């Protein structure tokens, strides 16, 4: 049983279940502002899709926040948090330790590491975790999860038996993986919450698709592609890795490197499959279950969801559409709030959202929308209430 803030559900309540407004409001702050503007009984459930804000959403729903010092993507020590439920569930967000927001300066695509994410996982396992949920998104690295594996005790060795430096580019020198000192994770269930279905390699892989977003030049992409291919080849030949990943027919058929999601977060999806034998699950769907959406939506007359921008990306596994689909299964109508929107009314309705209210409807200036997002959102919620959406199923 997961701890949530609400010990009971008010019949015919409004369930407020938004993601963050990136750059202005956390999901919990969105909940608070919407509830204040509505002026009716609400149940608040901040949500996330596995990317930035996942730990914050879990903490807002009753998980404890554990903060430790870890290795950032460029090697500096940084504070990073994960969410902890005392019964043994940990929610680890890659962006907390290895995300773009942890870069002290410019991107370093060839040397950035996921080591800090592995340190978070190790701390959770040593704390007694029985289940670790790993949210992928906002990664600063393209190292195939090699750093994560190194933090858990894997030794990545060159032809002379020397440990490789951290980072993606050095993997081209990988000759052998030594797992003799790998952390004991037997009995721990690992779930990757991600909606990215890219494989590790090829034109749709981690380096080709996401490398340029992290500062990689065309030559860097070629270097990283070759390095990730080397990692996949050596891992495939390493006893105790690939052979244990047998729970998924797709993984068995395509191999771990070709599995959907292996290319997520610069290839951390690959490491999660190969080293942790993780299961990859759709991010928003899994996290809604984890945070108790199914229980809280019962008896609701309306669900209000949202995120900073309702656009084409929202239709590809983002939180608002996931919330709308889950609410539809419960027969509860959905409206959305957002900073801006580019989706048409027809596109919204096809996604299960009856109407959307944008801050830009009240304030056309994007800079002022960001700076005054809280008060504007309260006004927007008041307008939503005046439009009789609160009649919902009642």
C-alpha cells in the first residue's frame, strides 16, 4: 500500500492531477493554485511521466525525500534526491543526478556520465528497497548507462585490464566487464518508467536522436554510436547479463540493444535492462498506478490535468493525455490547464480532454506568463469554474 496524502475521498470532488509547468510551477504548486481558484472541494494529486519532477510528485503524495551527495554528469559532487516509501519502494529520477540541469556549464557529450544515478540506486538498495522505479528523462549523458553500472560495482576494463574513465566516448576501448564486485540486487524489482521507445543503436538510437540535444556534433554522434555498439557487443558476451533478461518476449526477440526503450536517457534504458534486468513500463501509466490515481478518481465529478505546454509532444505519452485516458476508463470527464497550447479543440477531444485553458488566454506575453504563473493560474481556474465544467458527472 502506497502512502498518499488523502485518507479518504470526498464524493463528487474535483480531482486535480497536473504535471509541472516547467520553469515556473511544480506540479504541487499547480494543484494548490488550481484548487484556490476553483473554490470547491478538491483532491490534489501532483503527477509526472518519469521525467523532471517525478521525485517531487512522489514526495507530494506522501513519499519521504532522501537527499545524498552524488557525482554529477561532469564529475562534480552535487546534492540529489530520491523518493522513499518505508515499505520498500524507491522512486529514482535520473535528472536529479545526471540531468541537464546538473551541468555547471556547457554540455560535455563525450564525457558526461550517469554515475550519480547509479549512486542513488545503490543508496536505495542498501536502505532496503524491494522495488526501485527509475524515471528517465532530461539526461545530460550518452554513456549507455555505463556510469550507472560502474556506480553499482561493475568494472569496465580496456584490453590491458585498466578501468575505463567515465563517459560515453571511452567505451570504444571496452574489452571486458567484471561483475565480481557488483552490488547484490537479487530480490529487488526494477521498473523503468519511460515512454521513449528508441533502441540503443542506429538512426533511431540514443546517439543519433538525442546526442545532438546534448551538444553532440555530427562527429561526436559517430564516436558515441561506435562506443555504444562496443558496449552492447561486450555486454552481450558477458556471462550474467543478457541471458537473465527473459521476462519480455520483445527483448528476447530483438536483443537488449534493439529493445524498445533501450535508447532512453542516452542508453540508460539499455543498462537498466542488461545490468538490473528491469522491466520498461509506460511512464505516466505506471506512475499513476503508483501514486494512487485509480482510487482517487472514484467518485470524482471532474478531473483537471495539465502541463506547461499542450502541444504535439503531449500526445506522445505525456502526463495530461495519460491522465485523460485513465479518467476515461473511470467515466470521469477531463479538462486541462496549461501555460500555452498549440493543439486544436479536435485534437484535444480525440485525446480525451474536453477543453483546455491557457495562461496565454489571460496574458499574451510569455515572459509575464512565466513570472506570474501562480496568480494567473488561480484566475484561470476561476474562469474554468464559471464555465460550468464543475457540473461534471453530477
